[in-house]
C-alpha cells in the first residue's frame, strides 16, 4: 500500500491509498473479505445498469450517481484505505509491507505530513460512527418497501451501502492512525508530484471575499487526467475529479454567503445615513 496526500486547495488535502497488490510469503493470495466481495458484486451490477438505455434501472443509476457525487471526498479517501486485519497488522509490524506517505514537497512541509495524515484520518471518525448507527437503525424501517413486487427495496439497499461506506471510512481512518502511532509511515517527497503541481495555472481560483487567509484552489479538474496517467493510478481520476468539484462548490458557496452577509450587514448602516441626510435637509 502507498498513501498519497494531495493538496486540493491551500486549506484542504485529499488522502488516497493505492493498493500495490503485493503479498508477503505468509499471506495467502487473493483473499478478500465477504464485505469486499459483496461490494465488488454490487459494483458489477451497477455497471450493468449503467449500460441500460432506459427504464427504472437507468433512472436509479442516474439518481444514484448524482447522490454519490455528493458523498464527501474525505469519506471516499478513507474508504480507499484497506481495513486493518490481524494478518495485515502482522505484515506491517514485521516489515513485510513498506507504507510510503507520498506528498508534493513543494506544497507540504515534510515535518507536518504525519500530523496531517493523522488529522485527516481522525477528524470525521465521530461523524461516520453516528451516521453508521443511524443507517443501521433505519434499515429495518425500509422492510415494508420489499412488498412492492416490481422494484427492489431501493431504500434498504441505499442505507445498507451507506452503512458499509461509513464502516469502511472508520476502518480506513483507524488503519492510518495506527500506522502513524506505530511509526510505520515513511514520509516520501515526490518530485513527480512537484512537477504536476507546478503545471497548475496561476491564480487557479479567486479568493473568497472577506477571507483574510485567502483560500484558493491548487488543482483544477483539467489536471485530473494528467495526475492519474502520470502516477499510473486509473482509479484516482474519478476520485480526484469529485474532490476538486466539491471544494470548488464549497468555495463558491462561501463566496455567495460572504456577499450576502456583507449586504445584510451593510444595509442598516446605509439606511441610517439616508435617514440622517433627509433630516438635515428638512432642517
């Protein structure tokens, strides 16, 4: 496994794990959990539905993809980290697997990357646990939908997927924190990433009004393909594109909110000035 820290903006970083499919002599090959096999089966079925030209299956896929795009990129990143099994823990402690923490040295300082990885792994842990519990509570409530003879129980499957997703995020975050605590993560500055970040146009995005720190984008969606191709990680393309899209929307939302607050706070002052001027004219 190799973990990447990819700064999206001057304040937000995307954590992503690449599986290298390397096995130690003591580990049996191609051994995956039942949950992972179930997720792979669901992914294949979803891909089949995406090929449908029309019908309820195609509509379900369209609505589902729209919802998936809004799942926070932090959750997708933690889900890319495999859960910490006993076998994996033994392999990593015994040195059977080298875990690199790859980052652009021109953007992130090496002395801060381990702290950043631990923060990204743990800052949403409580949120995922609470939402996992709510999904488990809600799943039995969807059982009456199973009485519909034509369409499958989509609310149940959605809650089941979200429960699995939150569990994987919790497990992935726990794995990263364990690696940091055991000092098994090796910070590795990447000249390749430095070159990719240098290609970003400047300025990438305007700063939000009223933001003294001036958060701005460090990547654009136009760079996503070059990242996935240069790093030879095809799966990174959709993950990075989704993350950049979400951060861009967050900055635009902050921009509009600041403008609204500025207008609301400024209106009473302007009204007072106009009333004072009118009184002076009458006198």
